[in-house]
C-alpha cells in the first residue's frame, strides 16, 4: 500500500501500461511537455511516473541529454512522489531553502532552484505521477501559472486515457476542466477561436457555437485590434503574453479579466496555434484598489502630519522620514535618510535616548515618552518629544517607528510659567518682609526724628550721631523700596537723576562689591541726566558691575555714560533726537552664543549656586524696559563683553531752595482730633506722640473694629482718620468707607509701605484720599496732616 492508500499492484500495472504505449503516444507526451515548458516560460518540463522504488521520466524537455525519456532517479530524491502521496500540487520557490530539498546534496539538486508540479490522477484516486516544470532560478509561481499547468496535466491524463487508461476517468477530467472558474480556449496564429471551454461560456456569456471561428478581439478581448495583433506577434516569437483589462460590454459589465497567451507547437516543433487562459480578477483588482486607497490615505496622513515620523532599522539607521522634518528641523528627508538617528542629538541627551532605544529593541517594550534635543539645520536646538514602537517583525514595516513632535515652545511656556510662579512667590515673600520691616523703620525713623527735634541745639556730638543714624535708616528705607519694587507692591518714584553724581556716590559700594582684584574705572560726562528711580539705577549699576567683575576675574571694568545724538526719533516713546548711553565693559572670557540668547531669562545662570540665582540680569532687563530703554550685548569669546544701555535723555533737575518741612513747625497749632489706626503698636504710639506734641488730640485704635467703636464713642468728634491701609480683618480703605457713611465730611490720610494701587482690598482708593508713604519723618507726618486739614 502507498501512503495514499492506493494498492501498489494497481498503480504499478497502470504505470506499466503507460510505459508500454505505442510511439505515436510518445510524440503526444513530448508535445505536451514542450507546450508546458513554453507556456510557463520554464527551461525544463517533464512527465513522470512513480514506480515501486524509483521515478521514471515518461517525457522530458531540458537543456541536455540528462533530461530525456527513461531517465530514472531514486525515490529518496524524487519530488514527484509527493503527487502520489498527497494528490496535491507541489510548489517550491527556492530549493536552497525549501524543507524537502535544502538538505539534499548538490549532486541531487543539480542546478534546479524552483519547481512546480501537478498530480496525474486517473481511475478515481489513482495517482500515477506528475506533470512538472523546473527553473534554474528562484521563482514565485503565480496562481494562473499553476492553473495553466493543471490544465495541461489534464491534457496529459486525457492522452493516457485515449491510449487505453481509463477513458471514463478522462471524460470526468474534461468535465472538471469545463467546470473550472478559469476559461481555457485555443486560437489560430491569426487570432481565430478554435476551442471554447464551458468556463469561457460562463465568463463571456458567449456560447461555443458563437465563439468558435470568431476573432479574438471581437467580444472576447476589449483590446483594440492593434493591441491584440501585438500580443499574437509576441506569442509567435515564442514568448507568453499577459495583460489585464476592464470589460464593460454586454453580459460582463464592470468585470476585470486577465489574459495569458502561450504558443502551441505541433509534433514537428512548429507553431500551430495559441493556448489562452482567462481569469475573472474583479475581486482581486477591487481588493488591490482598496489596499492602494488605504495606502494612499495613510501616506497622506503621514506626509501631512504635523508630527515627525521616522522609521529606522534595528541599528538605528534612518530608512524613512516624513516631509514634516523640513518644517521642524529645516532638513529635507533625503538629507537624513541613511544616517544614524543619533547623529544630530545633543550630546547631553544621547545617553538617555540610547537607553530607551535599547529597551525598545531588546525587551520589545514600547518607547515611553522621551524628550531630547535635536540640532536644527540652522544650528539651533529643537526639543522633541518622542514615542516609538518596535515593528521589526512585521513584514510590511520591518522597522522601528518613531513619532516625534516639537515641544520647544510648549516647554518654554512651561518654563516661563514656572519662572513667573517663582517670581510671584518671591514677590509675595519680599512684600511681606518689607511690610513688617517698614513698620519697624517707621517707628525707628519717627522716634529718631522726634529725638532730633527735642535734642538741645548745643549737643553737637549727639546731633551728629542722630544724623548718622538717620542716614542708616535712609539706606534701610531704600532696601525696603527694592523689596517692594521686586514684589510689584510699590511703584518707585521716578526722578530726574544726575547720572554722574549718582554713580560717584555709588562708587564706594561698587568697589566693595567687585573686590580688590578688579580695577573699576568710571567716566561719566557732566550734564548726563536720566529720568528713573534712583533705586532702579542703583540696581542696574550694581548688577552689571558685579557680573562684569565675575567675568574678568582680575582686571578692569569700565563704566561710561554720556548723552549721544541719534538718527530718527530717539529711543522709547519719548525719544527726541538725544539719548543717554550707559556702557559697562569688561575684558573677560566673553559669552558664547548659546548662552547669550538666554542671559536675560529669569533663573538662568552659569554661576555656581553660591554666586548667583539668575535674577540679576532679568531685573536689569525689566528696569530698562520700564524706563523705555533698550539693552544690547556686544560680546566675543575670549575678548570680553560690553553691555550697552540706551535711555531717553532726561531733563535737568529742579534747582532753587526746597520747601522745608521744618517750616511747618512755625505754623500755629490747630484744634483737630485725629483717629490713628495701625495694627503695629510701636507705629501707633510714636504717631500719637508726634501729633500730640503739635497740639492735636489723638485717639488710638489697633484695628478697624476698634476704630469703629472709638469713633462711635466720640459722637462724631473725629476730624481726621489717619489709618494704615493693610491691617488684619478690616482694611483701612474699608474702614474709611464705613466711617464716611456716618460722617461724609471726615478727612482721610492713609499710610502704608505699599503703593495704594497694589493693595487688594474690598474697597477702591477714594479719589480724594491722601497718602503718606512709610517710613516717614515726624515733620513729614505733621506736614501731611496739615495739608489734609487745610
């Protein structure tokens, strides 16, 4: 018994009868083998029979005598035996890799690389051998080629039956051919139809009697006669012809067909006609069209995506890059394809990106969102956020897909927001510290001023000491003004400053801050005036001088200022042809370009944490902008840096005698009751002492609620409310509003270390309100009270 269950005796007997056929049958087999070789464009074709221990060639067509009738090979190296055991076609694309042949020795495989066979089945399940074609090159066998080989195999079987091997089975096989989905028909060399299978009748709705004798291009092919003639000419030269066409004629509307034409030869090896196979490929073409549309859709999505899509191989070499790379990185895709994906990554980010990529390739994990910097074509750095998937095992991709988006602007916005939040927190802290410090200074300065007033005139040494203390308190007042300005809780008063005078007064402080190793040179032209807060000018000069001294180490820092003419309308909104130019120059190491673009960013610094916080130049930039000026950086690495500040030129300071607060002392006392409200006890008491000395009746209260109670007990006898603005519970503004509802004529004088507009309270500042800034001198307090009561 064979593996297929067919008795060896029956199969061997049938095979022997075929081997003993007459010579005329041999010519028929030779013709069919030649037809198979030519139709499938293969150099070798063969009809084989399987005996008990060997494979015998019934007819063979090959390049030498090796391929001849009667050739025998052991079953061990027989491929055709598979037809007997399985009853199915066998297709081998490459014998070097196929499981059935890859272990064969070279002498067994010879120069054969590809193989296709169909079984020759007779008498029901009786498989006698196969019809096969072989090629010396690897080859993918198309379905239509296998169908053609199967049809020719059926002709071989038919011939066997005609020669006495089961004629009934041959008839069944012919019926099977006619019932096949593919149509088989024959043509003369001029194109007239000679045979027409039942499948052709179904495909073209054309009966056999109407088809036979009709020319091929008439109702069969939709090609123009010239196209059909060219195909027939190609077949006449011994080459197959293949094409696909869409049919819209009656009976086959909207269908797609493929045609394959092969030459037919007679026993004398002369061309005698054409064998044609036609297939309905409508479903396949529609499926292909759907695939192409889907591919085009996805290609459109990828190529128009705002994200950057990259595909690399397992080594990280770029195989594909989407067109968005030009918008994001300035490169064209072809400039980066073939390069390593890490070539243009910032050196500080390569390590983390390599680790993520190794996890993606090694463990097969999807690349978690990773951020890195990639060089732009113009030399700048772009921050990319990237995700990836390992699709190396997918045959339609065979790569690592990386999806990156430009998050440079988003990160900058986040950084600016974080910086703003830090500044806001620092500002609140600075404002809170300044508020408490201002109350201390108010008590100290008022008491000191009170001592200076009551001190004997002849006590010169005491007066000198009191003046020194007053100078120190003035410097402390400036410090609180700086803190409040930083916290945006106070608008520093703008003055017309003599830049030369201010700088010379500041020079000892600058010398102390820059250190003994730095030579500080100052050259300011006389008549250089600037409209700015003296506090702000001091901040600008100290920050720039300290930065210059840090850069130069041990060398010279030069500060120059003067008035210069301008072209056009000057600087700022009020430029008028002249500007004040302030320069701070050092001969230090210079500033690299990648640092220079960020030096004004808050919290950005190249100094160590103990030397800088990154707020100095940010503060300078803010002050310059507020003053309507500009700041430019002129720097060259290794040669130094010059900061050039340009401001609108200010007018001249006011001259002549200033009104002295002491003159108010000579004014006759007035009869007035003052309600003093402040949550700080020391401030409240010293204000009461000062006003009492000048003849005012004083009522003190520590809060808004207490003030309301004291005011109610006086039966409306209060003439002036002197209140701090910011107090726990009820603010001074709300207190004034409540009291004025009862006594609209009540005069109000507010005191605070904060600018009134910066105080968040329940009530707006009254338009007729007066304001006295803390800390103040006694005579400033008395003068302010008298102005309000005048």
